[in-house]
């Protein structure tokens, strides 16, 4: 009996030990997809990710910030699975450093930049060459994302330069760390005007659009997406593919994005 008992316990122990790697592997494979995404994507991407989770049972974790900050975090070894930039430059930055899987890269979305004011403001403007932006600001400042590094800020500065009004306002810029922070400055009434994406303005009832910048005054606004080179998450590629599918289209279009074919 004792020998039989020892034999049974031995079999049970061996079975438990054998099962441990399988359980560990299952846990590793089911971890959430970690997405690094431009701040302007928050409303649309939260909706899309929620729908994907509902359909598949898989989970995501999304970190929103300026595209520049996210690219540098990836460069520093942050364990992201998917990166979505608000411009081509920062995706090129990580690509040149071999930090993404090049075959996975594609252009996902398009957008517009607009001039906004607090919802109760009476400011009106016609955006054209030489328009009186400095006069419209009065004693206030123009909220923009960082014009040297953040895509929305770079697009905005390029447009103001093309329209011939940058030099008149360059000393009146309230620079924010990302476009959503610039949006908040206007929404709270801390600045009388700001430059953000059209989709940001649609997401905040505290602002209204004063005018839309002509597309030929700045580089095309493109949101590229790619898998991060160091990712081993088997669900990451499935999530990336789903974001490009018709199932995700409505999440982006409802927020004002253009879905690129």
C-alpha cells in the first residue's frame, strides 16, 4: 500500500510539474497588447480597442502621449507592442533605429488642423494669407503643442509660416507637451485661441472651431502604425490588423478621422 501511495503521489507531482510551463505559457500569451499612441487618438482608439476586446476577449493597455515622447520611450526600451504616431517623421525615427517591424508598417489615418476658441467666445476668423491672428489674440496667447517636436505643433507652425503670420505670434505661443494639453488650455479659457486637430475639437464640448487651416499650407497629416520590433505578444499583430479592418472604421470616422485605404 505504501509503495502504491508513493507511486500515485509521484505521478501527481509529475503531472503538476508538467502542467506549470503550459499554464505559464498561456498567461504570457494572453497578456494585454500594450499600445503607444499619439494623444489625439484617445477617444477614437479607446472606442476601437473596447470593441476589439468585446469581440475577441483580448485586452489592450494604451499609453497616450506626444508621438515624440513615445518614440523616445521605445528607443529607451519601453515594452510596447504597437506604436501609432501622429506623423511620418517619428515613425521614420524609430524605423531608422530598427525599432519597428518594417513589414507591419502602414498609414492608418488622416486628420486636419483647426483654430479653436472657448465655446462662449465670439471670435471669428477667416484663415488666409496674412490673416490678423495677433490682433485676434489680444493680450492672450496661442495654445499649441510643442512646435519643435510634437506633430500637431509642427503642422501648426508650418501652416502659420506658409500663411505669413508666424513671426507676428511666435512670441505669444503657449506651448504644451501634447495636443490634448493644448486643447485643455483653450477649453479652460486659459488662452483665447489654440491650434489642434479637428478630431480634438470634436472631442471637447468646451471649444468651438473658428477656422480650418488649408491642407496645402502644411505637410499631409498622416498617422502611421507598426508593430514594435521587440514585441513577442501574439495578439499584437491581430489587433493591428483589426484596426485596419472595416470593423474599426466607424470608431475613427465618428471622431472625424479620415481612414486611409
